C-alpha cells in the first residue's frame, strides 16, 4: 500500500510501522514460489503428461515472478498471465484424463490469485479493471477450444480474480484515505498553531500600542509646554522642543494607522488602560470564586508597563488552564523580584503552580484542547527577553515559571 516512485519501486507494505508487516509480502511470495514450483512441474508432467522440459519452463515462468510481484506486481502479472495462457494451449497437444481441470490447473489458480492480491494493493482502479477484463477475455477465448469432455474452470478463475482485485483495491484505497486524513490533520494542527501565534502577536502589538502611546503622549505634552514651564529658553531650544513635539505627534499618528490594520473589523478600541501587576490579584480572586483555592503572593515592585502587562497575561492564561483542566485544584500564584546586578540584572519571577484536581471532572470544560495557550506565554516572554519553563509535575499538577528582565538594557 505504498507509493511507487519512478525508477525506485518500493516493496508492498514497506511503509508499515512494524517490521514483521514489512516482511510479510516477501514471506508469502517466497512460500508460494517454493510450494508451487515443484508442484507445477510434477502435475504438468506426471498428471497431464506434458513434456518435462516444457513443464519445467512453464512452472518457472508461472511461479518465479511471484517474488517480483512484491516490487513490480504489474510486470509480474504480464509474465504469469502469458505463461498461464501458453500452458493452457500447450495442454491441448497432450491427451490427459477428462477428470483433470483445464485450462488452469489448481496450482496456477492459487498463484494467480496471490498475484491479484499484490496488484490490488499497488495499482489503480483502471489498471485493476483492465487486468480483470484480460483475465475474463482469456477465459472466454479458451472456452472455444476446450477439449471434449474436459471440465473448464476459466469461470472460477475469473470470479476469484475479480473478488481478490476488488478486496485488495478496497484495502489500498482505505489505507490511502487514512494516510491523507492523517496528513490533513497534521497540516490543520500546524495551521491552527500558526494562526494562534499570529493572533497572539497582533494582540501583543495592540496592547503595546497603548503602553507606548502613553509615553509618546507624555513626550509630546512635555515638549509643547517646555517654553511655558521653563524661563528664558533660547530660540534654538524652543525650536528643538517644537521639533520633538511634532515628531512625537507624527509617530502617534503612524501607530494609530498601524493599529487600525492590526484590529479586526469586529473589534473596537479598548478605552480602559492595560492591566499590570496590581490587577493580578483580581485574577486570583476570580479563580478562587470558580471553586479552586488560590494562594496569592503579590509584589509591590515598580516594573515597566510592558513587563507588568506580560506578567498579567501569563497569569491570566495559566489560571484559565487551571479552570479548564484541573478545576478545584489548589493553586499558588507568586510574584517576586530577584536582584542579581552582577550579570543578569533584576528580574520579575512569575510562578503559577497547581496541584492535581480533587476528582476527575465529570465532563471536560473544553474539548479538543491543543495547548496553543502556551504559544502566547512564550511570545510575551520572548518579547520581554525572558525565559519560560512550563510543564507537568510528577503528582499530576502543572507549573508555569516565567522570568522577565526589568533592566532597560534587557528590554531593548
């Protein structure tokens, strides 16, 4: 059931995951070849009275191509089909008993059915139909020269080959459909991950617009009011402040136009300021009201707005995952600032740890979760130049640890 590349044929079932399945076609072909070759020689020469040399040649051409069928079943069929028809015509020249079957002795039928099985697992519908029509046509043609009083079995071979071709072709098509479905699911999962990543980046850009716009607005106001707040400014300084204010206003305009591209048509501008560290307590309280005890350790440090916003979103996503996947579990949310000025500088550590749920939920709150929520966490941590460690715990819980640098050097 594997595809065949031009010039480089692959064996039947070569794509199977289990080694014994990959070796199965070779084993079946070898057993058939070893069993049918001497049997065909004996039956044709002894029972039917055919010349020993001719019987041996026919037996080789009818049996040996079964090994070739593992790699090239259609080419093997050409040889076996021609040998079977030639053997039927050769039997017309000998006087065999009327009780014997003609034109296809039983061992030829066994080999031909095995060959049809290999054809069905490899070739397309059109090829299989042509093979069956050729088999039926040969059987009908041989009916006109059937020896007097001999039992013809061409109809039996036509029916057995047709059933085998249909069965094997159905198996091949079913396997192909399953393979394509698995590939499509892989592609869809990759597309969902990519879409989640792009949506999270656009959301981060929208939120950072509010943070940066606030600072740019402060710069504009300070530059515009400098000549009124500061006495005896020289003309050159006034012009410099005027230029700074104009540049800041132009930058704000460009940011608003960019924000208009990033927003969806259904979204409206948010009037509330972006959340920070002080709003994380509200997230903990909301999670506790949802049924799970939450232990919250706040941090009163003064952090950059972008860092506070990233910490808020990380805790928000982590607590949402707790509610989805471990309702009722004990959760710890901790914010702390570590001072290590020697090398890394000060860092804000965000820790969210939950234990296993007290009991398995009767029904999951979210079906088919893909874990794409971690994509947003990693994007925000990467934006801040920090690190993220998230993964399950041995007791069945989950831990999220994010470290966000606070120095301006790390943030840039």
